C-alpha cells in the first residue's frame, strides 16, 4: 500500500521499497496553464555544479543515464526513471520541480501529486493543491537526497520568480536568448542501457484509462502514435553554473568588504568549500556588521550553504541598475524548504505548513507573518503557574497555528535553532524564544544546596522537534570534562545527560576580609564524552 506523505515528511528509500530502479511521476495541471517539469542533480553544496545533470525537455538524460526523462504516461503529466545505484558520487540530491511556461500562478493549479513507483507498484505519494500556494510561478515538489543512504522528502516550496529563481537558487545562470531550436522529437521509448547484464526490474504504473496494465519496461513496445509534443519553455535556457563576478576594490581608506547576507561566499575568487563550524573550545568568528553574512550558529549548517539564499550585492559595489528593488535585493527572504530557517542572526522563520505541528513562542516575539495564522494564549494551568512562580522558570507563551510563515525576534538577541531527535537539552526559561509543540518540557531541579539568589531550576526539553534559543552575542560550545565550571549567570544550555552541581567557593575565613571576587557560586558539570554546555559572552 502506498504511503501518503504530507508537506515536510521524509523517509529512507529503503523503508519504502527494496528497489533502486524507480519511476517518478508528476501530475500537475490548471486551466489554460502549461508546465515544464524538470530534475536538478545537485552536489554536496546543493548547487548545480554540472549542468549535464539538469534534466528537462531539451536534455532528457544524464551522461550515465541514471536519470532519464520518459514523458507523459500512466496519467502523469511527466515521468522520470531514476536508478539510484548508478548515480555518481558527486550528486547528493535530485530536486524535482515544476515551473509555469507563460502567464499564471501556482495558486491556479488543481489537485496534483508527485509519486514513486517501484516495479509497477506505487510506494509513496505526496499530493498538493493550488490552495497551498499564492503568487509562486515555480515549486520544488520533492527531493531524493543522500544522507548516509538515499531518502525522499516531500517539499512543496514555491518561488515567485519561476524558472529564473530556481536556477539562481541552485547556482545556475540564465544565458542570453538563443535561436529557436528544431522541434523536440517524441520522448524515446524505454530500452535497457548498454551493459553486460540486464538492469534491475523496472516498471511504470498502468494508465488509469487502460483496462490492462502497461507492458513491462524493457519488452518490445507495440507501435503507438507519438506522444504529444513537449512544450518548449519560452524563457532562456540554462547554460552553465554561475560564474563568480569579480568584486570591485574597496574605496580608499576602507577595509575590504565582506560578503553581504545572502551573498555566495568567495564571490570574485575561486569557489571554496563552506567553512566548517568551530570545534569545541575554539574561538568563533567575530559577529559581522548588519547586512553581512552571519557566522554558523551552533546546531545548524552555515547560512551560506543553505539552498534558496538570494544573491546579494557586495558593499561598495554599485548594483546593476539603480532602483529600490536593487537596493533591497541583499535582504530578501531566504527560503530553504525547511521548517525552521534563520533569516539572519536575529530573525527566525518557521513554516507552519511543514510538519503540521503548532509552535509555542514567547508572547510578543512575532514580528511578521504570512498566510492564515492564528495566535492564541497558551496557559500553563494553575499547577504550572505555581511551579513557574516557585522556580522562576515561568514562560508566557502563545500558540501559533494555521498555514503560513511566522517570523520571530526579540530585542536583537542572537537566535539558534536546535533540532532534537529523541535527545534532550536543558535551557533556562529566559533563554527560550520558541519551540515545536511536539516537544515535552518540564522544570528540572539542579542538585546541590540552596544558595540565596542562585539558579536552582531549569527547563528540560525532550522528544522530536526544534527549540529556538536566544543568546546575548555569539555563544561558545564546550565539551563537558571532570573540571568544567561555568558562571550560572552566563551559561545558556547544556545536554540533559550532564550532571550539574552547584559549586560554592564561599569560605568563612575569606568572607571575614574585604575584597570579595564576586565569583563564589558556579555550576559544575560532569558527564560522559559527548555532553556539552553553551555559554554566552554576557552575564544576565
């Protein structure tokens, strides 16, 4: 039985089917609308570094034929054959997309889907409707991605700019208009690739209108009328990955400018691998000025490696053409196809349509939202208020539900999304901005003797979901050792498996004399390797 996916659902291919020779079908239609359906083969940085892996009507297969465009069949608007065990190692993701050819918006489409068929049997389907979109002209429907093993994700992420926006998102560029090519021939009928042994069994689903199933792929096909001509896209065709433009020198007397927020790192120089996050105990990079690319927050990939980042303009270099749009381009929203997305160091976006779970956030932390979102008061109940008042771990929360995107911020604090996958983390209630309602949370007592004014309680979060932590400045993450101590007013969070003890250096003899150091009460951490603490450069 086929599994029905919702937007944001993910699964291992091996959990869906044992096969690796798969049929991918896309069905999308709308009154008076024409669509181009394509597949982008992306590298480890989610960029189209080799344009031979952009599979579309004008390039129907990859060099080794691991990805093939098969045409319309079995009720699908477009179909592909994907042989996972033949995809080269440099390809880490296959993104299946649909773009409008001509006027229209994705909100006008009727019910559609993307599905995977193995051996003629449908194993998974992600269905969507036009109500999920507004003014978008392109949409990422689903991804095959390599994370130890091949997996599938239902994406449903739209782009207003159509094919051009998709190409820029994946690191491609739009070439100048080329002379009109000869009409594309009919999609070639399927035949086994040239090799010594036959490929694994592969079958497409039967067409809904046909009473008998379609013949197995690989068998001689009966003569049939040629399928309808594939629509030619009116937009310019992709030519090659983006060529970095040379960066203009900085004005006299000013230091060289860093890339702005959203600018591809290393523009104007040879492409370089994304910088690795700082190891435990190492000094993190200094916080850049407003508008420039932030450093990688702990618990998440560097923003420069996320898909969907808009192409910015380096400071000191005039934008191509004057105007308001060119001036605001570097600060446009950064869609990534993820539920939680860092827009910059101080602004976090959550997509409520992905995952289907409501979000609990600190009251007053919403700065903007898009779509149909409801905000309701989230009470803790009488018992919860009593515990919160007694421990100092009370949170005034609001509940965000609906279909749309909500942006959170609070007093310019640095925000860090931490995704939990069954593990736990302890955070002071004052340092929590928002979290998925699927997480369980409770007040936890720190062991040790009570000290007046000391922090004896904390919030513990467990389960599967994301919690967004706020800090004053860029924090440092340190491993827990037998001699790890932290100021209780500076520590932000720690792994829930760590043992925490209040440590006091108060001595009667020391207090009998003036000159107190002010560092008499600390938290001592103990735990097995792998435990950590997060400390901010600020004392509350």
